[in-house]
C-alpha cells in the first residue's frame, strides 16, 4: 500500500491521521515540522504528503513550495490540511503546489478519497 508522510506540529493530529490511514492499509511516516517533513520526503520518497498549514518555523505553504521546486520531491502530491476555512488559503495552497486542500475536522472517508485521487492523478 502507499506510503503517506504526515506533517503536522500537533502530536494529537499526527496520531489521529496516522491511525486513520493505517486503519485503511496505508503505511505512514510522521514529521512534526516543515523542515523535518522536507528531510523525510527527500529520503523516504513517500507516495503522498499530508501537510498542515499553520506550523511554527516553516509553515505548510513554505514547505509545499520548497517540495514543489525540488526535482526529487516535485512529483509527490501534497494535500494541505488546516483548521482555517478560507478560500484565499485554498488558492494560496494550490499556487504553492498542493493538489488538494481539506479543512479540519477531516473524516476517514474524505481523507482516503483525497489520497486515492491524488495517487491516481
């Protein structure tokens, strides 16, 4: 099954998303910062990345932009996940290289559908 890297500064959210995905057969890696997420993406080459938007240090927009400009990670689909429900954030995220954008709380069904669509796309 696909390997998904989850990047979120919240241990609770990391645990929640990891459990959701593993329950549906995905393999997971976790990173608690944008910087760590970029390092793991470069080494592990996951099939998909779930990216929180609001994080200290490098935020999700910055990390996604960096991943999209690196030839080694540019083809990994990034799904941004945030607690903000703003169309401007969605547009900004897509401009940084994200393929999809979800607003928390996210259900198992939403998450699995978006990941499968990103992997197929």
